[in-house]
C-alpha cells in the first residue's frame, strides 16, 4: 500500500488495552486504554481514549483522558477532554469541554537565548 493513503478504523464494539502506533490515519469509534501515536486521528462522538495522543492532525469528538499533542487540532462540540493540550493550530467548537491547560507547541520548543554583555574598552 502507498504510504499516507491508508487508514484504519477501530469500530464502536472494539476495546483496545495497550498503546497504538500507526503510520496510517486512524478513525476511532471504540474504546482505547493506552497511548496513541499516528499521522491523523479522527475520533467519533461515542469513542473514549484513556492515554496520551500524539498526531500530526487530530479531530476529536468523544472523551479523551490524557495529554494531547498535535500540529492541527480540532475539538468538536461533543468532545470532553481531561488533560493538557499542545498544538500549532487550534479550533474549538462552542460547547466543547476541556479540563486542562493549553500551550502552543512553539512555547515548549523556544527557549530564551542568554544575552551577553560586552564592556567597551575606552
């Protein structure tokens, strides 16, 4: 299969206990008890994730208990999130519930550069 053109669906009747790592895009309608790392994540309204989420892009509509790190993050109005959120681009629909802190990814990557003082010789 060509890289980037595949996706996996985890159905509503599926519960996974353990970490998931995928190069494919994931669509989750079931229950995940573990960390998720993938290219793109789409979460259904009835879905539940207990663990950290790391993705290039994520569209969340269900319950997430754990930290979220994504370049492009969309939190839909049906989402219920408990955990810190790290993002480059963020969209939150009115009605979404988030119990945690928001921080842009750049904030964690950029550190203050110490300034050097140079004394002029006269």
